[in-house]
């Protein structure tokens, strides 16, 4: 017998004991809801000790493999990087319906029958105290991603976004691949690489389509303020856009630009929220691009299928930008859109938008946008469905 097997069989008793305990708790479940939770304590701490501690450990770190003898091991609630990311709603779902409800292991039992919603909320709130570092913003403040307004919440995400401009002439299909990674409790680095198709005028008086790399960007943002009590999150960011696109082909501006911005997200009552981003663009070579200021506002509401199911978020963005040269008017657009979570773990999301010009409508046409994002910290792209 190899050592690994011996380890597992040596501990099957522990596992059986723990599972039997958890099952005993989960069993009255099917009995009906009249007595639901009645036999159990109401304080979060007492509930934790009775229902969760056997696996998650007295200190929230998870009992060690030698004690449990099964995989996967419970995660550590003291690891703030893990323990602050998900909103209470997501943890309630796992505790009520069991691990598989979010694509996790079935060893994480379903307590929905044994414990009432109030008890589950109490025990989840209790697990939150294991993370001691309050700088980590809570997952509730991670509002849905609008198509054009940059979020304040730092992410570990990767994705693609395409925007199709129907203007004729002057159409384009602008695609970008982006990769975001959190740095410490409040920072985030992002790299963006675009690949575009653009319709440009040719010397003969007509137009031709060009395609190639666009202007790539690297950006950093830092959360300055985040509070679950006020439901607000504010971040300061800066983006450096590099002239990697061929200017002669109309694929790039031919100069570096710096875009400082502030991003603000606010939770409102009844699942409403808004997000704001205001900033500017400062070109290195003023002869090639103009200075610009912009303001973007997104307002939306989250809807859920079932109590903790798929999240649908209709949103509308109001977008304003102005080039800082005399005679230039402010450009206004409105962008109705929605986002939907695709995976059971809600870590793969799709966004669809239309961007409708409200000004200069003689030269500008509707644009259609699409993105797919994957929160890679939450699991592999094909995990958790
Ligand atoms: C039988 C052992 C066991 C018991 C009892 C148990 N858990 Fe778990 N729990 C696990 C395991 C194992 C995982 C990790 C599952 C995975 O990674 O696939 C987990 C994961 C979790 C997660 C993380 C979900 C996420 O989003 O990553 C939460 C939250 C959680 N448990 C809460 C609780 C609460 C609250 C209780 C008590 C009411 C409890 N657990 C009782 C074994 C258990």
C-alpha cells in the first residue's frame, strides 16, 4: 500500500465521523421547515462550533489534512485574500445548498434544511471575523462591470472585449485582451493588448480596411476608501497607453498618453448601484493627440434567478468626453446594456451593450460592445459550471 493510500484509509474513520455529524445536521432538512433551525443555537459562534468547526477548524484555518483525511481541504477563513472576495450572498448559497451549488466539492455540506436563513447569516457573519486585516475591500463592493466605465474594485480577471462601430465611412471593430491582477489588499495592475480592424480613407478618395495591433496599455489603480457600512468604494488609477499601433494605418495615435482617473462605486438600496469614472488623457506629443477630459456614469440593478442563482444586471451608461481644443464640442453617448453570470460559480460573465451617440449624430453611428470576463482567482475557466 503506498503511503498516500495508507494515510487516506487510516483516516476514513475521521472522515466518516465528520460527514455523519454534518449529515445528522442536514437530515432534519427534508423533514419540513416547521422545526427548521429550532434545535440549534442562534449565535454565530455557537453555530460555527457545532456545525462548521469539525472541518473548518476552531481558528477558521481549516483542519489539517492529517486530521481530515480528505481532499479538497477547507479553505482558510483567516486568509483575507480569499475570505473577502465573495459577497455574503455567495457564501450563504454554499452553506445553504452545499458545495456543488457553486461548483465546489460536495464534502462542503448543505445546511439549508437544518438551519434557518437567520442562523446561516449569523454563522457566515461569524466566519468573517477570522480575517483580521480590514484593508481588503469586501466582495459586496465588487459591482458588475460596465462596458465603458472602469470599476473601482481591484480584480483578478482576464477577458476579451469587442466594440463594433457601425459608422460608414469610419467603421471599426476594436478588440482587446486584458489581464488584471491584484497587488496586495488594495492595488491592481492591468495590461491591455488590442487588435483592431479600422476603415480609413485611402489616397484615391475611397476607403480601405486596415488591421493590426492597436495602442497597448498598462495601468495601475489603488483603492483609497472601501466600506461596507457606507456601501462605497473609491480608487485612484493611472493608465499609460503606448504607441504600439501603426499610426500610418490608422491603428494608433503615434504617441504615448497618460490617463489619470478616479473611480467610485456606490451600493444603493434595493439592489441598485451606480459607478462613476472621471479623468483625462494627456498626450506626450501634443501635435499627435489632443488633451481630453471624460466622465462616465453607470447605473444598474441586480436581479437573481431564484434566491441565490444567476445574476442579471441591466445597466445604462451615460458617457461624456471633450477634447481640449477650442471649437470642439462635448461628445455625449448613452449605452444601455446588461451583464449576466454564466457559470454556477458566477466567475465567468458576459456583457452586451449598444452605445448610442446623443451628439454629433451626423458623423457618429451606433456601436455594439461585447465582453467575456473570467475571474481566474475563483477557479479555472472550465471549473465551477
Ligand atoms: C464535512 C466538512 C465540512 C463542514 C461540516 C463544513 N464545511 Fe464548509 N467547506 C468544506 C470543504 C471541504 C470546503 C472546500 C470545498 C472546495 O474547495 O471544493 C468548504 C468550503 C466552504 C466555504 C467556501 C466557499 C467558497 O466560496 O469558496 C464556505 C463559505 C464554507 N465552507 C462555509 C461553511 C459553514 C458556514 C459551515 C457550517 C455551517 C461549513 N462550511 C461546514 C467542508 C466543510
